[in-house]
C-alpha cells in the first residue's frame, strides 16, 4: 500500500526535477521546483517524517520558492537563457567522471544489497511526530539548534548588506 | 513499508539530476535551483535511514539542512542581485568580477 503511494510520488519528483533542469524559462523551472517540493513532502509523509513534511511545505515551497520567484520577477529574466552554449569537450575528464559515477553506483548497490539492510527496525506509530522530533531536538541537539539560529541571523544580515544599493 | 534501497535510488537519481543542472545550465538562478534539488535529495536519504534505524537523528540533520538551505538561498540571491546591478546578466559565464 505504501509502495503504491511512494512510486507515483517518486516518479513525479524525478520528472519535475528534470523539468527544472531542462526548462528554458526560469519561471517554469521555479514552478516545477515547487511541484517537486510538494511531491517530496508526500514522500516524507510516506517515510513517517510528518514534521519534516510540514517543514518542507512551509519553508521550501512557501518561503524559499517565493524568494526565487521574487528575484526572477525582479530581474525580469525573460530572454536570457535562450542559447545553450556547449563547453569544450575534455575526453579525460569525461571518462574519469563516468568511471567515478559507475564506481559509486556499484559500491552503492553492493552496500544496500547487504543482509543487514533486509530487516528494518520496528517503528512505533508516533515516529516522526512533532513531539518526538522536538524532544530529540531540544535534548540531544540543543547546541546545533542554537548555532542554526545564529547562522540564520548571519545570513539575514549578510543578505541585507549584500543587497543594499550602495555601500556608504 | 518502502524498502531502503528504493529511497536511496530516488535520492541518488535526484542528486544526479541536480549535479547535471549545475553542470549544464548557465543561468545562475537555475543553478541555485539545482543546488536545492541536491539538498532535497540528501534529505530523502537522511530520512530514509532514519526511518530504517528507528532514530530521530536523521530528521534533525534534515532540519539543519533546511536551515542551511534557507541561509544559502537568501545570501546567494542577494549576491546575484548585487552582481546584476553591476552587469545586467545572470549568465554564469559572464561573471568574471573576481577573476584576476
């Protein structure tokens, strides 16, 4: 049953992220990215991460993508990305990158087909709820939480300073 | 339940699509979106392992990833606006302000 929900959502995620990359208009890319975030929130719900799914919708699809749309409309990028200029080819880099990806995929299949991944832990129904995640966040991870708040403050100040019209 | 390997394959696929976007696109904003795709792909595998191991540490990590992504996007788009003010383009090949 979960698989029946997971597969369409996963396929939608992959297709929408392909659309983000291959669309020539930035606005269409941003729209596809919003759809991808929403499908991903569905995937998180299937994986019993309810709190993270809500965060995904609120922060990513809500805040970050609004920022993207705002900047795209502010810069008025209508005809900027029409021509796709190919970079000059480099055979050595192509072959070594392909070999690297193949090696990573081989190792990946090798590890995940091991026997220790066949028996998942039994999880209670309350797994991934706000109470459970919040308890972990405010007991074991208090310091990272506070550091994250400082990071956001620094990012906010940095964005204001960078986007200011003229440095006096 | 969803097998772990399927979640990891989804994660790897989306990460590869994000890398592809960063490599082939020239538009700075679309490159940022591809970076978001990569961060989301990492979140999938963190949450899948988390569900698998019956711990909440991975979800806290995803939370931190979301916080870092928000910070990165706000600063990155501010940099794009600042560069756009000097030179009205978002084509990454023409960004050479810091080249010596």
